[in-house]
C-alpha cells in the first residue's frame, strides 16, 4: 500500500522480468480504485534508468489525479 499526493490510497507492485536473453527489465505499477473506477499506472525501467530516473518518475506517478478525486 502507498498513498498518492492527494491522500488517495493505492497499491504498488514492482517486479523484474527478462523479456529476452540477457535483458532485465524492471516494471513498476501503481493501482488505484476510486469511486468504482480502476486506474493502473506503469513505468518500465532498465537497471540504470531505475537508479537515475526512478525518483523523478515516482513524483510523477504519485501526482496522478482526476477531477473530483481529491480526498480530505
């Protein structure tokens, strides 16, 4: 479980897989259920981009909102 910037609860899944030989990919998915509508946000990384761009992508994913989604 995680919480978006607007305090909406969400779930995060991070996994690693090998789509082809000698290639490792990391994928991060954030799943949100709000007012009976589900949203899935995903980002795919190499090992290098996970380290260099991961924090920036984290900010983007956690800023997700739709009109009327604010909680508080």
